């Protein structure tokens, strides 16, 4: 398989993970468990809990692995300085431009949603701000925390690149060999899970919840950074590792079911009696992060095996995914508020929210982004409108 096919497979994977954010955050409106967010529909479902735990187990790990891979690709082609310049243009600049209106818009929709929840009518009361996000500071990175940390990883990668010139080649080769061994052997999953489980053991129910702080948190840097570094070395050993994951993708997927089921059992026990089993947070953390590694490798292998080419539909969804990632929370919160008083069940409301938010993201992308300077900002290119024939049909 040539390099372009490999890049298409990972680009398609990254796009799907971005679009899954709509499903994840629509489901968060209907959790039965305690939510890290203060808004919630009165209709809840265990199905929503399962969807969240399932998607969350692999979505962000895959994001950071693929991000590390593409950062390594940029460095190999352009060098560290050019990579950082590229990432500043494609990550830092969109963050600086979109964070202020997204923060204002999301905050307004959350207050409207909470007004409906608490007072039973549509309204806007700044006094409700006192019930802000329990795990986040009032001024926070929103759901953009991923690209915020990715920016930090790019800066740290550049700094390490400068320092690595003073590290002997033998040492660097030995480090690469260790990562190759971890990435290609079954016991490597266990070794890679240990530091993540150690971090999770100090968090409620073994789950690391993003703080949203503009001050990078050590545990989040280590947790997400481990996946990023894995992606970096995945690029270096891609000729061996990507075919390996492709051949064994279904085995990784099946193997991930066992720790995921164990995690659900431990989580049920924790919910029923948090202090009933000593060190249960550590058990949950180990099982959940083992699942993260196994299913992340399974997805990389599946997309490498079955989605190595890119047709026009996949390309369109890939190009629109960055925009959808940025703005989808406006949809899942806004449509969640609109659906609050409607006489539907949780899964019906969630399905309507997913469909409406997806449609809104695609429509706004096509009308406001694809053919404008915003498209250049997000994707590095502006598409041109093609007029075919006298009917003036837009291609």
C-alpha cells in the first residue's frame, strides 16, 4: 500500500472520530449517571450511558495517536520549525478565532437550557452561572481542549527536537526500539496501560475528566501525551506496524470486549456502593484504558484495511469534520433545549438531536465555510463553485 493510501485511511479515521463528537455530546443530554455538565434532559437512558462509555474509550486516544502520526509526518517532510509553523496556522489560529464566539454562544445556550430545566420556561438568567461546570473553571477551553493540548504537544515536540540533537544516536535508536516492541507485542498493551491506570486511580470512578483549564494539567499531559508519542513512533515504524494492525484488527476489537465488560461490571459496583470494593477506581482505570489501547489499534487496523482510498463522499466528510468539531456543541446543546419539553423518550430525542446537529453542521459548512476564507483557515484550501451548463447547477 502506498503512502497516499495510508494517509487516506488515517485521515478518514480522524474525520469519523470528529463526527462521533455529535453522537457523544447528544447522548450526554440523557445520562443516568452523574454528568460532568450541568444540563440534562429529564428523559434519561442506560443506552446513553453505554454509548458515552463506548465512544469515549477510543475517540480521544485515536485522536492523539493520529495527531502524533501526522506531526511526525510533517517533521519528516519539513523539519521541526516548519511543522510548528504549520500547526500554529492550522490549530492555534482557529482556536484564537473561534474560541471567543463559541464560548459566548455555548454559555448562552447552556443558560437557556438550564432556565428551562430549573424554571420550566425559556429564559436567560445570569444568576444560573453559579451552577457552572463542576469539573471546569468558569473560563475554560470548552470542547476545544483537544486542539489546545495538541498545540502544547507540538510546542513540546519542537523543543524536544532541538534538544535531541545533543542525544546520541544510539540512545534515540534504543528508545525507538522500545516503542516498537511495546507497539508490536501483546504484553506492550499491559505496559502502556499501567501509567494510564495509575493516573486514573486518583480520579473519581477511575475516569480522567478534562479540566478545561488553560493551565495545562500534569495528569492530562501525561495521559494524552502517551497516545501522542505512540502516534509519533507509529509513523517511524509504519511499514511494520500498520500492516500488523490491519491483519489483527478483528482480534484487537474482540480482545477489547473483555476489559470493557469488566469495566462496566466494576462501574456498576462503584455506582451502587463507591466504597464497597477497595481500590475499585484503579480496577476501572486499568480495564478502561486497556480497552482504549486495544480498540484504538483495532480502529487503526480496520481503517487501514478497509478505508485506504478516498472517494468524493469520504473526502467531503473529511474536509467538513474540522468545522463540525468546532461548532457541533452549539447544536447538541441548542437542539437539546428545544427537545426538552417534547413528549419523546430519551433515545428518540437523542436520535433527533444527532440528525439535526449533523444536518446543521453540513449546511453551515457548505454555505459558510467550504467556498470561503474560513475553509482556507481550517483545511488549507478554498473550493471553487463549479457551474455546469445553462442550468447553473452548483457542483
